[in-house]
C-alpha cells in the first residue's frame, strides 16, 4: 500500500478582486506537491474561521507564504508604515497563532518572504521600519513578474547551517522581492544567511521543540523546478514533514 502523503497547511492572504477573497499564489502550492510530495490544505486568513489547536493537530507542517502585505508594526512595537504599504491584520493573527501552536507541539514551520518576517516576530524580533535598499525590492507588485523575480543578489550561508548542508555550497544567488526585512533578530533564532552587500538577515532557523523552523527572505518557489537550490529547500520541507529524515545529501555543489 502506498504511504499516505503528509499534510501541510499553507496560509492564504486577504485580498480584493472585485470582492474580498482568500488568495495564495499557485507557485507556492506546486513545489510542495511535486518536490516535498505533500498534500496541501489552504488555511484562510480569517480568525473566526480557524482554530489554531485543531488545525495544528491536523497538519504535519505549515508554510507561511509571501504576500503583498506587511506584518502590522503593532505586532512588534514598530513605527507606522508609510502610505501605500498594505497590512493584513487577520493574516497576522492567524499566522502567529497557528505557527506558535505548531511549534509548541513539535511540528515544523517554514516561511517564505513575509513568512520569514512572521517567524521573526513570533520569536520576539522586529522588522525594518522603512523600505529596504533598492537591491532588495523590485516593483510594483502588479508589474512584470519575470522582471520582478529576476531581481537578484548574493547571500552568504552560515557555515554548517541547514541551508549550507542541504545545498552543498556557501553562497547563493537569490531573487529578492520585498520591501521590509529583519531588524532585530528574534530570540532563539539562528542566522542561516545574510545578504553579501549589506548584511541583511536573509534566512533563519531554530529547533525549539524538536521540529524544524526555517524561513528565507527570497522566493525558492519561483521556478523551483529549474533551480537545484530551490529544490533543496522543498526537499527539506518534505523531510521535516515526515518526521525529520536524516541529513539530506547535497543537491548542488555549484552556485546557481
């Protein structure tokens, strides 16, 4: 009998497309199915429609996705955002409650872009109050997606870190689509990667209750089928969902 696939929750966002909708880009879902070999359940970013304890019991893991919105500064004692910077308070509430519960009961949590920032805030960290430098942002959000996600820079991986072991390299060229980033690192988080140019924290990890917590500022889901290092990230997710498989064999020994 074929082994059942693990179940991973993927957080949606509140957006408006003629009317309020729950939204998540399909590019986050596809590599979870094809590379992490997981069954994906979407989680509405609506406090009244979700119960963190029930969902955490159901899921084998959680992915906090990227988003057009920012974590509300009220969540980390920050200054108000500049006009035009959207927030999603319901997403904040669901993400922090659900991720917190998952971690408490020893289940893995992963974050991409906004998801990394949510993890940092959950661990008591803060975010930058203003826009990151131009090399960390390409916009507007509704522009040319190929050009937006083609905006790249290099990051240095921590020696012996999860990402360095998984990719078999010490430096990556990553895409960079974000306006905010980590300011003060959350307590208990380890730095997995920093931007070569300005030292911005680009990835973090922790294992507080026996399961993987890992977040990256870049977007490994973008063209994951064509990037060995992105495939390595989703292989880490698949291993974690299955209870923490042995250390993965390096996928690539070259910079991509």
